[in-house]
C-alpha cells in the first residue's frame, strides 16, 4: 500500500464547542489504484486529504506513506514529503505569479528531480495549454489556472496524488481529459490516486469508491 490511514480522528474547536469531524477513519490506497472519496458537504473529505498530504496532523491514529509513519516526521521531513512524495490538487491554485505557465508547469518536477520533457508535453496537450505557455497566472481564467495547477502536480509524477474536486472549475470535456491524465499517471507510474468528487459519473470511472459518512469510511 502506498497510503494507509488507520483510526484517524480529528476535531476542531468552534463557537459551539468541540466538533469531531473524523471518528476513526481507516483507508488504504495501493500503487496504481484510483479511489473516489465521496460524501456530503462538511463530512470531512477535505480534512482527510489535508491529513494525508502532511498539511495537518490527526488527533489520533496513524498515517503511513510507503511504510513511513508521517507522525514521526519533523517539519523538514514534512516539507520534503510534500515536495517529493505527494501531489496536491486543491481548490486554491497556488500558482507562482511571477512565473510563466511553462515555468509553473515544470517547477515542482525539477524541484523533485523528476522532470520529464516528454511527459510534460503530453500533459500540455492533454490539458489544452499549448496557447498559454508564455502567459502568467493573472492573465488566465480560473479554469485555465486550474488546468495549470493540475499539470504542475502531475508533471512531477508523485507516488501519491490527492485531488479535491479537481474538475470543479472545468467543463465536462476538459474535466474528462484531466481525469484521463490522472488515471494514466496512476496506471503507468504506479501512483496512488485519492480523489474527492461529488460527481457519481466521475467516481464510477475510478477503481473504487468509498463514502465518508458520520466520520467513518464505508464502501
């Protein structure tokens, strides 16, 4: 298993008191496997992705990535993990405004020492970004920025891809093309893909679908 979560619990303090979002989540994703994470709004799907991505820590439970316990990581190890081992596709694009689209696309891949020009060309064509390579993020629409953010993540061929509604700002045809590239990466590079989606149509294209309900996972 590339990703293995066991007994994950997470609570947050609110004006109304402590709210437990995750109440003992168990979930594993194997190399080359794609898993759709579904559930109603507010069920903790994004929280779960943030924990798996090393952006936050659980109150209880363990998260293992390729056999390594994230709970034992210091801050520098967490930063290295986010840079090299996991690809994050969230609603915030986080593109570097001073870099062109072309440089944004290759940035993480070069940082992780996994730059592959042929794979990048495939991503550029698949995402329809050929005409935008010389532009800067502020010159792009929200949907175009989303495509660049997805391409930047996939360019580094991360062992684990965590995606939160990655096609939410895209039309159906472009969304399908994005999912095709993600599934291609999972199959060909042996990456694990955990994707949050509200679309049953997209979820049905993945290997497996799990539901987060009542703070726990069901299949």
